[in-house]
């Protein structure tokens, strides 16, 4: 099959992944020819931008701190706006996110949320089978005939009234090793975007919607310019009107928060908003300054959105977006309903309510939840504080944020419970990810890659620097890490039972070994997914 398809693409483009039954629905010659055209035109620019990321990180390692760019001051001070969003994106008060398996897609679209972000990135383990099946599931969802029957015989189908669909492709850093160009893996983002756009753009527009995307992990306006050019090329290739594509960009890296105006400007014909990708933003904070001991953070449970540097980030995002006519989306509530413990459940839901009230009263135009059970709470809060469709009229001219505000280090304690929680969350998530799961309930939270990234990054910091001292005076060292890791493996074994643990022990041991490498290596790994991806099929 590979040899038969290969000759239809651009020279040097080939599929090396298995062609499972049904895959031919999305891996058509025409769709792959389109993807190959994206790869040929844009891979070199993508690679150059990744090199630029590493160059900027080297300068930060040497002591250069991020700041607003002097060469783009004219953009920040200019009087311009993005193009107005279409009708189905004017009210985004509650958005639900999740992976692209069939049951999740149906439940999310039926959840009562205004928007469902179907995630091929942080909530997705990019196995070849899972990625292509996800595209098939999205194809069926757009057609309106997606169905699922559980092993227990329960049937799932779409309601008449469903959420607006937005798709998140992978970040620029992630490869797709099952598709090669000149013998090298292609950018995963181009496969994810290209397949969905090619198969669904016309049908979505015919339904009065459109091809809508969430763009993750940008580190600056040049990366936004690349997406802008990809959108322009893609619309021309499919004979779509200019501006048919709409995108929301996640501000989830430290470099990007200093270039929000510039990102909006570069994508002004396509972009409709920015989102506070708060957990990846926290990971980026650690990663950007991992060479600097003064930036060591306390327990991650102590670093909430009320901390000065995070509050500055979210309020600056609101001010920047509303000045430009773009939506300012709030962050994720990762809590999930806790069954069998009414008191703990009530406490978790109250945390969600407080978080959403802060966002709504600050001026956000909507928020994220990870579970359908949280949609009613988030909806109630925004209905109360935002009876209109959005808050674009709240310009927040009272907000004044400096570079120092965005970089202020939060104070707090490092505790044994915090260290063990990081080990537990990272280990359990990595094991699930290696097994093909991208969104995982852990300790009553719905976790994705960002959680594991924060956890392993903090452990790396704490082991290396003098500030990595527990509140009882003990240092966090390799011995403490190894002991706690072994304890967590034993705890998982007890929870699962001998037989079930035996069936999955290899995966847990692989996750433990990965966590050891990421935590104990002298070099800070850029992304854990780049290391873990080598072990996926």
C-alpha cells in the first residue's frame, strides 16, 4: 500500500505508518497531496523558527530577560483591529476541551458548552492509529452522523443542538514520524491541520460554520506569521474566500506574552482571540528560566492564578485582546466531579466557581472546562456576570503591566507532599500517555501533558538548586527522588492489584525510566513528549 500511494505525492513524501481498515477515508490521494504541498512549502520555515527558539533560549540561559520588542513598538501603539468574528464564535462563554475519541467527541458536542475544542495536542497521545482514527471521528462529527456504542451496550449520538467545533493541531515542535519528507518526519501540525481542513472546510462553511482552529505553543509573532501564510495558501488551494479560516491562539509561553499585539497583528485576517493557556504557561516559566536558581518555584498547588505574575498575564491578555476587537478566553478548570465523597466534591466545585468568577469579573469572554459536569457551573457564573454575548467593550485601560510584573517570582514553600505529588502525577500521566491516553483523571483532576511537564520541570529545579529544600529542612536530592518514585510504583501496584499491574508493569517501568532521565539529566529536556514519542507506535 505504501509504495502504491507514494507516487501520488510530492517527490520525497511518503507514508510509513500502517494503513489500517478505514484509514483510506482520510488518507486519500487528494488529501495527502494537499498535506504534502504544505510540507514542501512550509517545513523549512518551521525548522528555522525552531532553531530561533533554541537561539533565544540560549540568550536567556546567559542572562537576557524577555521584554517587549522595541522594533515592533509601532504595532503595539498603532490603531488597528482584527476582523470581526463570525456569528457562531461571538458567544464563547464556556468551552469544553478533550481528546478526539468517539465517545468524548459526542459527549463534548452534547455537553451544553458553546464550543468544543477537539484536541490533537496536549490531551492526545499521538499514536499513529489514534491520530488517524481521530481524524475519522472528526470527519463523522462534521457530517453529523458520529455514533458510538460502549462495551456495555450504551449508545451515543449527537443532539440536534451541539457545540461549535474547534480543532487544535499539534505544536510546531512535535513531529509525525509515520509520514516522511526526504526521509525526515514531517511537522505533526501540518498533518493534523491539513487532513482536517481538506476534508471538512467546505462542509463546515456550507453549514454556516467554518474551519476553526486553536493554535498552541507559539513563541512569537514570526511563528504566527507562518500560520497566517499557511491559512492563506490553504484557502487558495481549496478555492475558499480569504478569511474563511478562524483561529484562536493560546498564549502559553513566556516569549509569546510579550508579543501578543504582534501575534494578533500578523494573523489579523484570521484570528478571533487569545486564550490563557495557564498550565503550559507555568511550565514555560520554569523552562525559560531553568538556568537561573532565583526562578525556582514553590509547590505547584501554591502557584494559582491569583499570584501576581499570572494575574498580570491574564489581565494584560484581556486588555490587549479587547483593544484589538479579539476575544480574551480564560483558562482551564481541571477539576472533575468526585463521586462518593460529597464534601470533597463540593470543595472541588467551589474552587471552579471561584476561578470562573475571577475570570468573568476581570473581563474574560469565556472559559475552559475539562469535564461536562463542570459546564453548568461555568455557564451559571458567566451568565450572571456576562449576560451579553461577550465583554469586548471592557477595554481594561486601568491595567498597566510591565516586564517585571510578568516575571515576578512567587514565594512559597516546597513540601514533601508537593514533591511526591509531582512524582505521582508525572509518573501516572507518562504511563497513560505511553499507553495511548492523552487526557487522564489523576487525583480528581483531568490532566494532560502540561501537568506532567510542570511536575518533572519542578523536580529538575528542586534537585539542582539550593532553593530545593523541603519545609522541614531536608534537601530534595536524587536519593529522595528515587525513594519516592519507588514508593509510588508500589502504591500503584497496590491500587491495581497483582494481575492488572503485571499486565501494565512494562509501561509503568518505562514511564519511571523516562521520568528518571528527565529529572536527573544535567540537561533540561525541551519537551517530555519529544523524548516519550520515540516509544510510541
